[in-house]
């Protein structure tokens, strides 16, 4: 049985035996519906589910598609129970937080936090441009937390232990902390050396001298290992074999070790409670914790598994409880349309993209949610209809005037507080009026008057963006925030994160310096306060706010700067908006409900009613979109793209270019096909062709990457031009795409290294060009070989024999030595 698309097989694990399809969910919750919908009708399905909360939903979908039962195989208990401990940074012991009966001990958790020694600011480290507290509190060697913890684990015979970290560099750094620890006997050291030597015998003499190969043996002989994606593949396999044989007692690994490898241990340690997700550091999710902690406890060997969470900062019990006792991640559809899939469906005689979409798990989940949404709509309608307001029509008219008023005030504020006009007036010690957002971060909309917070400007800051040309932007085009000393309410959310919110000046709160966007400033006072520069002490901050209070007692409005007189704003749009605002204020005075004694309460009820109406409208839109075919608009848009670029005819018949794109599933098929048909592949030398393909498989951003030579740079410019043209066609055809992001997704960072490799350079020589982890570079070159093989099939399918021979020569030039060393498992 064959299924189209290698990406399908990567995401769903299949074991095909006797026409029974055993399916495991991938750990990221991705399901490739195409493989199931297109499976033979006589197939039987068994879904292996350990902890997936919505396993029955998935089984119901398979049963619906194939009109036959789908059996779920699961266990509702763990054969080897787990005990969960906390190890506080700077502490010296373990605290049992969740016992083998899954009971959370809050008192023990609080004791562990009390034993926590917080890190100083000087002990913080940076990773991915973000700051994060270190676990070792600036100590090294035997004084470090990690050394003390591993020593304790070995003494209590809790080994073997896997220590999970979320950074390749941190894995290696923590392993180096173990330099004075020896966990193996002499016989075990001899066994390690024998296995290691036998494994690397297949490498050339030059490859054996690679730093990663020569430096790792001493640490392996001491029973300590490192496992992450940056290692050479052969070294990862050696380490896996040594771990299985019990010759590695302490393994430092990234979370990839918990996925797809059967490598259980007695103890699992989490070196961090936070993980960087590409944007910020966040708490570990319960699904991530379950996946990694599942490595603890060897069935039939251990009576229980041990999980240890190293905590280096305060966290709320609720956060810890949800992390340690939460449920696994649900299995949610990540189905998406690709041009490769669409073209293969159109090329097949019985292919029907709409049928695939109609039978997808994505559509099934959307349809299944409709009854609940309809119940929610009914409940909201009943709640809205129960709100009876006197003179509602007249009040609604007044309410709409308020919304217009606020909109005009916002327009005026955007003009006045644009950097072009306000930057010269953001002086330190100037009194300033801020809007107080409500709990949702929005301004109340049912009242003319907003609540104001008053404070003192400290300084303003330019906001750094991710744009490469940010430094070249004019000051008036940049974004800014303002540091303001004001009265704030300080609290913590459910995740234990500190929340600081400005409050009205007369309310109780702490004097805090808070950073606010320009859009939150309501007005600038002409008064500049005479106060000391040092705000570090609480008393100094209180005294500064007292002076602001004295100003307000004499001048309730704070003596605001006049935009036209003081700030010299001569904008025609400003004048036009001010005139409209004045006209609207006259309408307020004449409105008959304006003088009602209960106007504020009535407006609040009406505002709630309007919000309910908006929510009902949004839910009804969701129902309409769910009942319609998912991706229907995107399917039409992508077909338009294929017709516009000449991949299919108006009758959806696949053309020559479409046949090529059908074969490409490991890279961006449209850009690659356009390059092939533009003649770039024919004109480029073999080494240049290989170098160009590296841009399709490399996604990391290397800050100190070698600049490609002139001929390679010209090829890269052609690639970018082609990518931009393809992206703009998609945008014109209503496909949701960011043109600039798409163009910049092709990275030239390893072009020089790959060019040298195709020229015959040794691996250690190209590692000097591309300063990345060896495993990352090997993975990229192997993916390039996969793309080349697909291009060979594509060239053969359209009769391009010369190009086919050229691509085969390219494969022969890169497929050698350590990069394609045979697996030890074969």
C-alpha cells in the first residue's frame, strides 16, 4: 500500500501489519487527514492512545469516514507510578509535591519555595535575546545546583537519570559542570571505549579528528552523556546505545529525546520551569511535562519513577498543580492545504480535493462544535432579552453619540501624540494624564468621562522592532513608550506573573514607574515638577506624587498643553476633527436623556446589551463558517494561483509545470519549479546549484554567517526575485501570505559551506565556514539530498535528461563521508 507525501509519514507513525493500521498521534498533536481519508476502504484502524483526552473524538471521525468501527487501545493507569519532587535553587534537598497516588501536597510545595535562594540580577544569563535566570546561581563545579542534585541522585541510587534542558548550548554547559564526577567502573569504561571505537571506525581519519568526536569520549567514559539535535548523527546513535546498555548513568538532553525514542530512565530532571517559545519565556505546559516525565520509571524494573523539577523562581501553587497534574494535549487537527497535495489530488483520476476537505478531521471538529455554540447563542440571547431599559431607542441614540465622541477623541489623540509632535514635550518631571484601562485592557465605552491616572514622566524609549532597517527609520516613524511614575495596582495573575495597572489618582495603590505606549497618554500638562532625580526609594516616589496632587488641587485639569498654541499643531485633519468634536458636544447638551438622573447606570446596562449582541453575531458567523466547507475559499484561491502560474488549465488539468511540482514535497514547490523552468538550474554549475538549494532547507538565522561569493549572491538574488513574484501572485489571488516574510524565509547563511562541501572540502573545513552545530549542518545537507532526489524524479517525468544527469551528479558530490555515514542501527 502506498500513500503520497513523505510529510504524511513523518507526522503519523504507521505500523502496517496484516491490513491493520495502528496509528499513534504525533507528540505535537498533528494529524494528517489525507493519509486516513485516502486509505483503502477495507482497512481496519486501531488508535493507540495513552493520555490523549479526545481520543474518542478522533476514533469517531475515523469511523465516520470509513463507515466502520475504529477501536481505541488505552490504559487508564500507569504501570510504574511516578513521584514528583521539587528541587529549589540554592537548596540542598528534595520536596515531595505529588505522590504516586497523584495527590498534590501544597504544604510541601510551599516549604520548597521557602527554601529557594533567588538569583541576583548579576547572575542572569541571556538566551535568544531574552533574559533568563540561571540555575547555578553563578557557581561552577561541585558548588553548582546541578552537581549537587546529580550527586544526590547517584547516592540514592535513582540512576539512570535524564536531565532535560531546552537549549543545546545549555545541555553542553551543564554536562561540563560534571567534570569532576565519575560514575563508571573501569570495566564499564573499557566497554564504552570499545563501543565508541567500533562505531567511529567507519569514519575517515579527518572526521575522527572533529572536535565533537574527539572531545566526547572522556565524558562518556565517566558515564555522562549529551543528546541534542546539534550532535553528529553517529554520535547520537552511540549515546543512545550506551544509554540502553546502562553505560551512561546521567544524560543531559533536549526535549527531542522524549519523542520517538524508547529510552526510559529511573529519574527525570527538568532543569528549567520555563521554556522559550520563540517570543518569550513561559511556564511549561502540562502536555510538555507529561511527555518528558513519561521517560521516568522502567516498566518491570522500577517500582516507581522519580520526576524532579528544578525551580529557580517563585511560582503559584495553582501553576505548579496544573503543570504536574494537568491533562495531556488534545489531538487537534493541523490540516493545511499545500500546492503539492492539491496538484496530486487533481492529477489522480479519483482525486477530489473538496471530498478530502469535507472528510478531514478539521471539518469534523468544526462541525462537532456547532451544537455547543448554538446552545451558547441561545443562552446569550435569553440573557440579552432579559435586559429591559426605559426609553431604549433614545438611549441607544445617545450611546451611539458617545461612541462617535470617543472615536473623534481617539483620532485627535493619535494626531497630538504622534512622535512628530509630542517628542519635544516628553520631558522628565512633566505632569501627565493617563487613561486607566479596565480589566480587559480597554476603555469603558458607556460613559463620556474616562477615569484618569496622573503621574510624572521619567523618560521615553524607542521601541525596537524586528525590522532589519529599524535603525534607518526617521524618529517620527518609529514607535515609542513612556516611563511614567504613577499610582498602580500591583497583583499577580493565575500563572504567577506580576501585573501592574495604573489606577485613578485618588484610589489606593503603590507609586510605581510603569512603561506605557503613547496611545495611553491622555494629555500633557504644561507644569514641570521640581522633584529629585532619585526615585529608587518609596518615600521619594510618594513625595513626587504628592506634588502632582497639590497641582491638581489648584488646577483640576492639570493645566494641559494647548495643541495649537503650545505644540504648534497646524494639521488640517486635526482642525477638521476638532470642529466635528465641537459639533458633537452641542448635540450632547440638547439630547433629552442627557439630564436623566440614572443615565450612567442605564448606559452601563445598554453597553452590556450591545456587547452581548456583538458576541451573538460573532458566534453566528462561526456557525456559518463551520457549516460551510472548511478551506473552501482557500482552495479556490490556490487554484487561481495554479492557473495564473500555468500549473493547471481552466478545466483543472495538470500542466507540465504542475507535474514537476507534484513531485516536490520537501521544499517550497512553486518557487523551486519556477526556478527550474526559468533555466537557472541549467545555467548554474553543479556546485552552485547545490548551494542554491541550501536556501530552501536552512531556516536558522546566523548572525555571523559568511557572505556568499559573487556568483552565489547573484543566484540568491534570482531566488528572491522568483520568490517575490510567486508570493505577489498568491497575494493577488487572495491567498493569505506576507510577501516580505516569505521572501526572507529563504536564508543564504550556509551557501558558502555547502558550495565548499560540493567542491570536495573536508567536513572540518566547512565547519569553519558555517559556525553552527555539526548535527544541524548535516541535517540540512541530508534534506538537500532529499530535495535533489525529488527533482530527479521531476526532471525524468518531463523528459529533461540533461538536467536529470546534472542533478544525479549533484547527489554524488554531496553524498559522502560523515554526512551520510551509515546508521549504527542498520
